[in-house]
C-alpha cells in the first residue's frame, strides 16, 4: 500500500479542511439561533494565537503566546461566523474581549456534553506543549482534555504524519 507522503493528492489538507468546516457549520447553527446553545452543549475551542488572521487583545496574546482554549457556554456574545472563521466576544477577568479566529488556526474542538471532539494538525510546524486554558469567565475548569479517548468516545483525530 502506498504511503500518503508519496501521494500527489493532498489528502491530509483536504480532510483537515472538511473537518474544520464541521466546526463552522456547528458555530453557524448557534449563530442562527441567536447565540443560544441547545441543551447542555458547550464548546472548548483551542487555537494557535500566532496563526495568520487571529486577532485577540495584546494582553491575551502575551499570556498565551502559542495556543489558548476558549469556552463557549454561558457568557459569550456577538458570535459571527463566516466562510473562513468566526468572531466572538468573551469576558476574561471581567474584561470584555473580541476574538477573531480563522478556522485554519483551530487545533481542537470539543463538545463535552456529547463526548465529541475533533483534533487538527497544527498549521504551524513548532511542537507545542499542552494548550493553556484561557480561563474566560464562562468556564474556569477545563475538565475535558483534548486528547483521543480510548473508551470509544466520539473523538476524531487525523494525522497523516509529517512530510519528509
């Protein structure tokens, strides 16, 4: 069987793009409902703070120079979703902040209410440590780590390996 590194078709990029579209569709549905999350759904979204197109306040970028995880649960507003990313306002230590996050910057998306998660290959080549939780005021305890579960939960992780 051929190794995907020998493929002339960029399957890994195509799959990553398709999975990021899932995040866009889910956030778009929340936007369409006026920013109301159905049932007990809530989202942990991890993204590269230094990725192209990411716009966050300077103090947050200083605290989280590589990655941060935000929680969309109770206290978020002004959710806007476009073809390429989303905008949301959150409160950090009682200070409001607007975040613009392109889908290409997202490295993980988890909905712990239904044990669902997606992990993406980082768009930056550096090997990062665990993402730091941003501790927005919506949720301070990131109880669900964004790692594949061995219990058969709905976590999807796609890794085609690094090209040599």
